[in-house]
């Protein structure tokens, strides 16, 4: 982790967090919030699926090979998954990881489950480019945000290559 670096020049100036917003605004797919985009089919269509999961390409991203995996059922987080699905997540996550690594030029696959945007279980799989040590650990999603986006077509094509190796 010692080589990790943020994609900004120094000096960064620390700042204090703002006032807390309690209660927090409802998320997509939660009571009082906007409809669930995943259930409504308003996301990229699945590049791969089985009885429990669907796999999707991102849009407006900078890392070809990035994908997100969603449960077919609308539940919020790990704590809400039926035990059978929670166990099956390990199986499918390993398959996604192997498929992304098979793209080549990937050092490691990072998993992120944020849950702050939508209340439908989904986990991000981001490929850390081989040799890009400054994007180690928590720096990768920040680099992903700052690097120039590639086209959505390129992201979709890479996700389909991942799907073909599932
Ligand atoms: Zn949903």
C-alpha cells in the first residue's frame, strides 16, 4: 500500500465533513425514493446471467473490464440476501474475478459494495491495471473517476469479453 497515491498533485488540503443529514434522503428502490433502476430494467442489459445473478457493463467509466453484478431479487445488502444466495455470491464472485483476470493486463480485481446509490444488491468488480501500483487499494475507484472515460461501447465490449469467459 505504500505506493498508493491519489490522482491529484500535492498539497491537498484536508477539510471537515459537512453537517450530517439525518434522516438521509431515500435511495433508489427504497420506500419514498425513486424507483429501482435495476428492477425497472433501466440499466445496461445483462451481458451474462444465471438463476440468481445478472452481470452488467458500466457506462461513463474509464476502466474497460469493469462490471457490476446484481441479484435477481430486490434486496438491499449482504445482510438481506437469503442464506443460499449469500453463499452463492462467493461462487459467482470467483467466476467474475477469474473472467476479468483472463482479459490479461490486470493485476488484481477489486470488489466494491457501496450501496449508497441504489437499494438493490449490486457489487462492483474493477480491474486494477497491471503495474499501476498507485491505484492500489482504495485509490483505484478515485483513479477510475479521474481518468478520461472510454466510450460506453468499449466498456460494453470488454464486459462481453468477461461474460464470454464466465
Ligand atoms: Zn430492485
